[in-house]
C-alpha cells in the first residue's frame, strides 16, 4: 500500500512538472510573430508565420518565386505571391514534415523582410 502512494505521488509530481513546462513553452512554439522560410523537397519555397506544435503550420503565407528580369536575361528577381490571393485561398498551410528540407527565420535585414514590411503597410 505504501509503494502505491509513492508511485501516485511521483506520478503527480511528473504531471505537474510537465504541465508547467507546457504552460511556459507552448505559447513560444505555437505562435511566432516573425516570418520563417520553409523549403520543400518539391522545390517550392514558402514564407510565413510558422508554428511547429502540434503540427507544422504556416499562416500569413507567401509563395516565393524566382522570375527572370524582362530587360536583362542574366538577372533574376524574386516575387512573393500571397496564398490568400490564390484560387484556393487558404488561411493555413499544413506542411508534411517529411517533405520539409529545411526551415528557419527570415532575417529582419533581408530583402524578403523588406518586401513583407511593405506589403503589410
């Protein structure tokens, strides 16, 4: 009987510790205010607000496309197309983690960040 009480007490302590850990870290995992880049195995590149918990989700997403300069064929430019303007107009993009090659934050000093700041004004 004594052994049972000890196991229950240990279980409660572990549950409280896990709950406290989730309460502290879940908001950080769930919502990011800055943008991230996600590169898929298909070659598509998405920019958006990335959430990794409970699954990889991209909100406020853009498709990054490289386009040739009309005046100079040796130069390329990038184009950000908002997914909300797409025909299927998604509010969230659920990502298959097996297809994600890499993801990471967009630098605040990058051209992509500058373009996004201009688009959100």
